[in-house]
C-alpha cells in the first residue's frame, strides 16, 4: 500500500510537470480577457480563443507552444498573428497595454504579434522582462513613438521586425549591441537622422531592411561601416532621403544577393564593382540622381535575376553585357536616354518583365519577342518605335501588361491579340493605328480576356462603331477611346460594365442620344462624351451615378492591382500610365494616372444636346467638374446645382439658358470657375463666398441683362435715390444739360460787361505779340 502511495505521488508530480505553469496560464487568460473586452465583438477577432479555458493545459491551446526543460514544461512561443481583422483593424481597438500580461511569461523565446491592429508606444520595460527572446515580430501594427532602448539589450535576439508601423525618432547607435541579430526589418516607419555607423558591428546580420523611412544626412549617409556586414544577403535602404555616393565598401559584401537603394537622393556614378559580387541576384537603383559610365567595360561575375536602373542617366544602346545574364527575368531600364533598336538578343532571352518606357528607342519590334512563353509585362510606351505590330503578338499567352502608347506604330492591330487571355492592361494610345476592327468588339479583340481592366486606345485612327459585345470585358474599369473616328450610337450594353470607373469617348463622331442606362454604372466617376454629335436631353437618371455622389475612396479598386508578383523581392515596379487627357477647368490637360481617384468629372460639352438641365444633377455631390457648354440647353439654371458641394468648375456657357443665376451657387466653397457666358440670363449675379472672387467679365459676357459687382454693373435694387439710372427720364437729362449751358453763357456775358466798363485793361508784355490782362 505504501508503494502504491509513492507511485501515485510520483505520477502526480510527473503529470504536473507536463502541464504549463499555473502563473503562465493565468497570464494568458488575462491577455485573452483584455483582447475580448477591447474588441467587444467576436466578429472583429481574427483568431479563436475557444481552446483557452481554465480546465485545460495551456500547452495544448491554439497559438501556444511549450518546451520541456529540466523536467518542467514552460511556454516558449506565442503565434498571435492577426488578432483583429479588417475593418476593425483600422479602428485601433487594441492598445499596447493589452500586452502587459504576456511580459510575465519570461520563458518566451518566440513572439509573433504581427498584423494585429495594436496601437500605442512599444512597452520598453515589458520587453526587458523577456530576456530570452530570439524571435520578435511586430510588423503591420500601429506602434508609435521611438524604439525603446530595452529592445537593444535582448542579447539572444536573432530576428526583429517592426516594419509598417508609425515608429518615429532616430535609430540609436545602441542597435549595434544586438550582436546576435540576423534579421533587422524596420521598413515603412518614420525613422529619421543618419543610419548609425554602429550598425556595422552587427556582423551576423543577414537581412537589413531600413527602407521607406526618413533617413537623411550630410556625409556618408550610407555608412562606410556597412561594408563590415560580411554575412548580409539582403540590403534594402530604399525610399529614404539618403544623399552622397554609393560607398565603395559595398563591394566587401561578398554574400550580398539583393541590393535595393531606389528612390533616394544618391548621386555619383554607379560603381561597376557591384557586378563583381558573385552571389548578387537583384540590383534596384531606380529614382536616384546616379549616372552610368557607358564606356565602362562590364564583365559581370554575378548572374542576375533582376536589374532595375530606371532614371539612372543611361545613354547609348541597351548595354550588351546584359545578354550574358541568362537567369534574368526582370529588367527595368525605363526613363533613361537609351537609343538604338530593340536588340535581338533581348527578344531571345526568357525575361518575364521588360520595362524600357521613356527612352528614345526606335525601329520595329522583333516578332521573336512574342514567342516567349514567359513574357508577362512589356512596357515600351513613350519611345519612337514604328511599323506594324507583329502578327504573332498573341503567342505571348502569359502577357498581362502590354503598354505601347506614345510611339509611331501604324496599321491594324493583329487578330492574334485575341489570344492574350491574361491581358489586364492594353495601352495602344497615341499611335497611328487604324482600322475598324479594334473598336468593333464583335470581331477583334472579342476574345480579350474578361480579366482586362484597362483599355486605352485614344489618339489613333480607329473608325467604326462600338459593339454591344463590350460586355465581354466584364471587369473593365478604364475605357479610353478619345480622339478617334468612332461613329454610331452609344450602345445600351455599356451599362453592363458594372466595374467601369472611367469612360472617355471625347472627340469622336458619336451620334444619337445618351442612354439613360449609363446611370446604372455605379462605379463611374469620370464620364467624358464631349466633342461628338450627340442629341437629345441629358438623362435625368444621371443623378443616380453613385460614383459621382459619394467621394472617391482612396482604396478604390481602380489600379489596386500591381505587378509585384513579377518583380524581384523588395523592389517596386516602375509602371506608369499615360495621364488621362480631359478638359479640366477650361483647359485640355492630363490628369495624373497615379491620382485618378481624386478626380470626378462629367463633360457633355460640344454636342447638340437640348432640353433643360436636370435638377437631379444636384445630387452629384462628389463632382468636381461639370461641363455642358456649347449645346442647345434651354430653361433656367436649377437651384439644385448649389448642392454640388465639391464642384470646382461649372461651365454652362454657349447655351440658351434664361432667368437668373441661382443664389444657391453662393454657398459653393470649392468653386473656382463659373462660366455662364453666351446665354440669355438676367438679374443679379449671386454674391458671397467664392462668387465674390469670380470677377472675370468674360465668364458673364453676352447675356441679356446680368448685373452685379463681378461685372461692375449696378443692379436696380442697389441704386440709391439720388443715383437714378440714365434711361429713367430724358427730361431730367435735358434739365441738367440746360443748366450747364446757362452757366457758360452767363459767365461770358459778365466778363464782356466788365471789359466794356473798363474793369480789364491790357498791360504791355516784354514778349512780342503777347499781352496779359490785369484787374484795374
């Protein structure tokens, strides 16, 4: 019996040692309670705490890992990734104070708090308790304030990631104390000052990412000591304000695989010694003020996967040494001064992404280029290429982004383009392409993939009508066929392009009326139908255009995709769309493609529209430009236009409008241009607010009876009793004129009488033939 008791005691002690310590369980339960209380809704939680309860061993809980040491189990790892999900993440419901219970679990070696919507300062004293930490991931939260010095004293720490937060201040030289660190990621914060030279002490470092901050300095802002990081493989210092030259010590980084210095203020020559680093795979130097020695004889010892030297002052022909890079799949030499033709050797390489836009390249495109099974991105816009597009363009079945705008291509678009089933962007604008086949989507490119989202064909010589088969492009967001020779009517099928945000058909020969069904395009924000031959009334249903009622969302789906999947690790694509050319504030100009979410426009000018202005247009509160000038619109200006709270430019000129300008326009605080010239308007021009600043008389010219301070014409109600208008009484004018005549005659009669009676006598003058009069 005694032996049994001993065995039971030993069994109890053994099983107890297999459970996590009670104090750690309590700490975790307290943390759970804090999270649930803060979120107040299980719907906002990105994790489940169902297994976290009093009756079970915490080592068996989800997101918890334990380890047995010296006969006892302790919690060593917490994977708390994505505690809160969007949209609750953005509401910042979790304060950094919820972490307090976790700081009592001193055995922790691994802590992942990434993407959990935690805000507030990093609790330095708390992290000081976790002296055994090896791995700490806090990326994609909203931590703010400086990096606490206690983090730099965690001597076992090998991985530290605080990327994508709101960390400010400077990066202290104490970071050099993290002698065991192998990965330091501080990307996407607001750290400033110099990169500390002590960073060179971290000789075990393999990954250093300080990109997207505000690092700046005067001299050696990329410290020479960075050459001491003999084990570093990834060095990312992009998107800062670093100046000076690329230090020569970088050639000492013999293990370097990725170098990203893009979008800084670096100057000087690109050191050719970079290409002597045998393991180098990816070089990204875009967006600096660097220069390239075209006479340098490059014999690379490396075998690159990605080469990005956009805007690096490269001139001459495309460097021939690139042909030796047989593993290259990403090439960006855009925005340079390259000349010559598209090299045959480049067409033969299996490159996935080729960006050569913004150069002076010329000649034909080699057909061999489109036989590549790997080509997915080809950006050649803004060059001097000419000739017809190769007939085998459709052989590049993986092609997703094809941008050939602003060149001199001519002829018809090859039928094979319908084989590019993955095409998301097609830009052929500003060329000399012709034919009626492309706009006629019943033929070519009927089979453009439904994934096509941007179709830009403006400023060519296409003719024919728009087919109802446009509905095949169900994901289309941007359709631009301006400045062509498109005829026929607008098809009702346009209304089925439910994702369409931008429709630009300006300066064609479209006829017929505007379909009311266009109002079903809930995402439409920019509609330009100007300079056509459209007739009929402005559809009343336009007041239902949701995209013009609600302010554009910065996270709009337009251009929300990227070519990130086709770029080397750590680099951004240098993709740029041609600006959208519209009549913005009375001048033809390009709206930046990078900020199209900021614009909302409705332009129906230069047509033959008639009828009244629908009062429903006043519901388009997000509209910034409304232009219905040069039509045959009649009737009064609706007072509802005063509800266009975001309107900046309103052009109603060259119509047949009558009545007065509504006083409601006086409350439009954003209005900078109002043109009502060449109508039949009468009455007082509204005053107050922005209306007082619009004093250009040309904007009110050729109306039948406008008055007001803007044109310096007094209105009848503004006249005082003594300042009567000129046309009130001819008799009054006659009396005043007779009074002045009487004064003049009387004056000369009096002077003559005085002379006769001797009151004036002539006095001789010293000058010949001169005399003066004096009083006697």
